[in-house]
C-alpha cells in the first residue's frame, strides 16, 4: 500500500530540497553580501557625552540600527551600487548634527563612513566667554 507511492513522494521531496539548495544557497549563515551589492559601516555618537546611540539608519532603501552597547556601531547591508544619501531617523531625544554626506557604495565592498554625530534637539551651545 505504501511502497511505490512512498518512494515516489520521497524522491520528489528530495528533488525539491536539492533544487532549493542549489538555487538559494544552503543557508547556514554567513550573512554574506551578494557580489552586485555593497555595505556601509559607521557609528552614531552623541555630541556632548560621546556615548554610542541606537538609531535607525537608511541608505539606498536598506535599513539598519546602530547598537548603543557597541559604541553606536551599525552596518547597512545589501545596498545597490552608487552614491546614496544617508538618513538617520530622529527620535524625541536625538537628531543628527548638520548634514550627513552621501556615501559611495561599490558592489562587493564595504564602505566605512565614519561617525555620525547626534545631539538632544533642545541642546544649546554654551555662550562664548567675553
């Protein structure tokens, strides 16, 4: 009753599994970037205290979040090649200081953009000494 039908189903299931591995990769982690896309790394740091801040960063339609426990480090992955504006989503506590320059993204490479400074929007520079 199960002999021939079970064998056919087992072979079909194996064929689908092999096709998925061949076409989609084996999974297994690594988090690699496809050769036709690039990455951008950087840090988001609070201007006054120098502390790393957790905020959302968007570049070329791809987003990542900086890790306040790791000095505000972030990586935005799988960005199409070209020059892209960097957007940091302001929060009620922090907003970027000044303009953030566009970054060049090259396929298969990671661009280290450096540090993005943020500050409490209510912060005011102390007055100059007379």
